[in-house]
């Protein structure tokens, strides 16, 4: 059997493709692009919440937030590690991110205006990420699937700490409850956009499904997320900002309103409220760290006896 | 900026022993300037929740592996040696503890 046959058979049998196996160029490219985009999202995703670490209202919340943001850094690194098994280079991927040649999730281009945003990000943004990521634990590329298993184990804490934070605020003052509602209003629709364009406008999806990189369509996952979120919002006592949201007994799902796909496209194209700032921050961090990386490399070379 | 040094740090493979009595298992890779830093980064990256009691790091370019093309040469010869398995031998049911 040649490489192509082995690949086809591996996919058909629902087994995993491993780094040194033969794979179609398109599969390798798609995998690198998806993993890199995912890694970039984790790394950029540290910023909106990271902004609140020094301003967390208690030591407990600060420790939790610090641990959560550190996890996101870890997720980024697990994923860069998976991308490197395909021949990508971590430094090169970072460069592509900084130069705007590779994307990250549109959700992180929205600002975190109050501490309630930290809670809503945990609840909705990490919640949507979990919906997306759980099926990826069975993705056909072995190193990616294994990274996703590790990530999913850690995500549950992210969502629960956010929900608990919000529940605590809802038991507080009227002003605090208002903050939670306001944050929910701002994050709900962008969270629904995290699942990507509707199936009819998602041309690459069919190939990704055939290669078993993806297991469910964007619209299916989005519906699942809506169905899960409605009772959680009710238990919390907040209203989801969608007048069209109602139970449909015939479909056995919640119906929901039309998503503003123009906004989605604008944000993806770079015109979201925070795109420029997120990239500038990442670029600054890279530049500020350059001398440390160089010094460490020089020190290691010196100790190994090689000329620096 | 660091234009000329793209690959400033080499790649290391990380193995973690989850608890006493178990083997070290491969968990992923990371970049570090040297072995010592690789160990510290591995601690931060792969054992944030008591996932391990011991870590190995190995430079990725020191790992030698069999490839998919060697599969038959390497593993086919053991395929027909069924007599290496205990179930190959028939023993009467009446014989205990064997
Ligand atoms: Fe994450
Ligand atoms: Fe998360």
C-alpha cells in the first residue's frame, strides 16, 4: 500500500494520522492553519482578561484569574507544539501572527469594560470554546487531538469560575446585577460568532469534515451552545439580548435571531474595536522579550562550550 | 529586532511520570535554551495540576525513531510468531492455575 492508501484507510477506520505518516499537502496545510489560528487565539485571548489581573476585587479572584490566564498561555503552547510536528516553526508562526498574516478568533477583539466581563468571558466565551473543542478531541490528526484532550480538561474550571463570579455579583447590589446584564448584552452575539460563518457560507467545512478534522458543522455546534446557555442564563437571572429567542418544540431546539455577519466580517478583516491594540500588545511583548531570548541562548551556548 | 535568529531555542520533547510505579509518558514538546530551562518550562507547562512527580526532557534532534516506511521490516516478523502468546497452547480445563 502506498502512503495515500494508508492515509485514506486511516481516516476511514477512524484512526489517527501521526506526524511522520504520508498526508495530502492540503491536509497538512489545513491542519497547520487551523492549529496555528487556534494557538494564536489562546495567546491573544490572554489579553482581555489579563487586563483585569491587577484590578481583581479580591485576592481569591486575582489568584483564580492568574491561574486561568496562565492556562491559556499553556493552551497556546500545547498547540504550537502540535503545529511543530507538521513542520511548522513556532517563531515563524508568531511572526505571521504579529504581521497580521494569520488570524485568531474574532472574539478577542472586543474590550473588557468591567470586571463582570471577566465572568461573562468564562461563562460564554470559554463555554463556546468548550462546545467547539470537545469534538476536536477526536480530530484525525493525533497531536492536535491529544492537545485538545489536555485543553478540554482545563477548560471546565474556566467556565465554572466565570459562572460562579457572575452568580456572586447577581447576589450583590443592583449596580452589580446591572453590570452582569450589560456584559451579557455585549458578549452574547460575539460568542455566537465564535462558531464561524453559517454552513452555507463555509466552503472549507466539507473537506475538513471528510478528513475528520472537524466532526460537526458550525451551525450544529452553535445550536448546541444556544440550547445549553438559555437555562444557564435563566438560573443566573440575566436576559439574553435576543427577542427572537424561544423554545421550538417541533425542532426540540431554541430558535434564535439573525447574527450580524457584516459585523463578523468587519472584525475578522481587522476593524473590530480592539484589533490594532491586541496585535500591538503582542508585538511589544515579542520585542521586549527578544533580548532575554538572545541572552539565554548566548548563555546556553557559552556553557556548552560553543562560541556564542 | 531578532530577525536573524529565528530558531534561537532548540526543541525538547517532554516525558512525565504521573505517579510512582508508572513509566514516563511523552506529553509534548517545548522550546528552551538548554536542558535546565527545558525542565523548568516543562514543570510550568505540563504539570500545573499535579500531573507528575518526575520529568524527563530530551532534545528532539536526539530522538531516533522508526518511520512509517520501516513498519513492515520492523514489525511484520513478529506477526506470524503466534507461539509467543500463551493462548497458542492448549491445556485441558481440568488443569488448575496455568
Ligand atoms: Fe484555552
Ligand atoms: Fe479557557
